[in-house]
């Protein structure tokens, strides 16, 4: 199974933008180092970074996982 392009330019740009916002907010949260932050909060921040990285990957290669599974998305 390959990653065939299944989204257009608008969807790619929006995915990359959303990915950058997610990665940025996750990294900012980790760098702020809120005193007394519990492990669920740190897991949430790492999940933001990983989700953002996946969105950036989708936008970069023009492939959407949901569309590949047959779910129609707007963009």
C-alpha cells in the first residue's frame, strides 16, 4: 500500500498549518515547565506534538488517512 495523493492544495496547506500550531503549542507547553505539572499533562503535550507531526506529514505528501479509509472530508 502506497501513500497516493488524495488531497488538493487547500487541504495540504491547512493540514500543514494546523500541524505547525499543534507542534508549537506542545513544545511551548513542555518548555514552560509549569511547576507541579502531572504526568497526564505531559502526555497530553507529547500527544499534541505527535498529532501535529502527523498532520504535517499528511500535508507534505498530500495524503489524508481518513480519505484513505473511505471517509469523505471537506478539504
